[in-house]
């Protein structure tokens, strides 16, 4: 007995779509546009960069700091005694102070460096998480838009057949070869097919608008997605490994 075929997964579906010839807006184009337009990702990037700058500042505080202070005073003084004699003094005094501050003896600055490193690690993790979330939202929106268009095309192809069947039942009833029930049932099926097509068109427009929001491609049209096709599940296989 042949081994059963493994079920189709979202990963295999995305891989097949990514290998599809690059017509119009493919998944990679949508992802790149979303990465450039998403404000949450831009904020995560800025926070990550700021956290890395804090590490540089904290390391700078740990370096030995040399301070040289030079002070010069100019004193000009005249004194008078009881006999009316005066004594003038004119002189300068200088002082120089050299201080060295060693970073190894400052636990508070070492703690600041550790905090900065933890903040940088948190910023990196937040950025990765934000990118993964954006990737999922974009890929889901892209797949939903393609699926909605595929459903719309299916209903659009079915509608002429149903309309032809309804018209045929109406003619048969007119010629006396049909029944009212058959004509009414065909008319009801036509109305249902028209309603399904209308619902599919609304859903397709909604999914396209969602894709525009997540990618920032405000001018994206339905025609740019029509050349994309969902792969045939029977044509996809997964490698089970050895």
C-alpha cells in the first residue's frame, strides 16, 4: 500500500507561491513594502538602535577619566599704615590639579553597562518579534486577497451556466414542456448564484483593502493580483525526509 500523501501546509503553499513566476505583486514584493511602511517596525528599529547607543555610553563611563585643572590668580593689593605710608603688592599664584578616575572602582557604572546590554537584547528580541508578526500579517493578507479573487472568479464562471439553465427552464415552461416548479427552482438557483457572486466581489474588495493597509501600497489594484494563481494542491508534495 502506498504511503498517504502528507497534508498541505501553509509553509508549502507559501513556498509554491514564492517559486511562481514573478508577475505583478508577488509575496516578496508585498513583504518588502510592508517592512518599509509599517510604523511599529520602524519604532522597534529606533528603540533597538537607541539601546545600542546606551551600551556605548555606559562603556565610555567605565574608561579611566583624566582631569587636569589649572588655576591662575592675579593679586594686586595696596595697604596704607597710620603714618600714611603705602605698600603695594602685585603677584600671581598658580595651582595645577591632576586627577585620574578608574572605572574598575565604580560598581554603579558597571551596573549601568549591564542594564544597557539587557535593554539592547530586549530591543533585538522585540524587533525580531515585530518582524515575525508583520510577516505573518502580510502573508495572511496576501493569501486572503488571492483566495478571495479566486472565489470571485469561480462564482463569475458559474453564473453564466446557471443563467443559461434558468433561461432554458423558462423557455420549456413557455413551450409547455416544463413545469412551474422547475422554472422557479432554476430562477432561485440563479438568484443564489448572483448573490454569491456579489458577496464574493465584496469580500475580494475587503481583502484587497486589508492588503493595501498592511503593505502601504495604496495604489494596489485587483488587476495586479489576477496574474497570481494559487497552486494546485495535488501538484504540491512535501519531502518527508529519510
